[in-house]
C-alpha cells in the first residue's frame, strides 16, 4: 500500500466482511478465513463478497452470487474533462447536459463512477469502456446494478443476480467482534 490510511481502510473492510460472513454462515468470527486470488481479489470459499473504501467509510456487498461494490464521496473532484476522457459518449453527454443546465451533475458523475467500478469488480474486468451505465441500470447486461445515496455518499452494487437489495445497512461506531 502506498498510504497507511489505505491499508487501515482495507483492514476495516476485511473485518467487516469477516463479521458479515460469520453471521451468514453462523460461525465464529475467528473461524472465517479470507483468501486472495492470483489478482489480489479477496474471497471466501462459500460466500461472494466485494469491498470498497473511501475516506472514513468502508462498504461490503455480500451474497450467494458474484457481486461488486464501490463507495465514493460526491465532491468537486468530478470534472467534465474526466467525464469526456473516461466515460462513454452517452454518459458524458448526460453529465455535460446537467452541468450546462445548472443541475446536480457531480451526483450523476459519481453515480456513473461507482456503477462502473462495482460492475468491473463484479465481472473482474479492467476497462471502463466495457460498461454502459444506462444499459446496466436498465438490466440489459448479465448483471444488475443499483445506486444508493446517503448524504454526500454514493454507493453502487452490482450482482450476477436479478435480486439487488432495496436498502443498505449502516453500522456506526465500529464493529463488535
């Protein structure tokens, strides 16, 4: 890790995953082992999960199907230049339209960002141009995607299942192990 803070957030994310997996499998926390595949992606042999972290937040999606999660803070890091360079033309056009009309374009920027990241994690892909957010949201892929908004946070979850949760669970004040 380049920064100790990233290492700490990764540790907290993995502890959260272990806690959730232990609960689902009705096992002791200490009996849960998280391994890494050849690409460094964490996994557990009985449960699919995905991890993300941003600032003081960690996110974990977990289930019986392959999934991906991403969390970001809606901020002024959003830019039309980034949108033009990395997003598909239809996505950039939507963001630019919102920007030019004084609407909340930064929210849409990070909605697309998190959808792409969670989809790439779910499908184990590397190229953003392989993910069309509008198709993903309208279920025209082999996976489903959904965003959740909480104040200035946006969280996206993708799954190789038709089922995606309608809400998220927030654990505050740390994890009781």
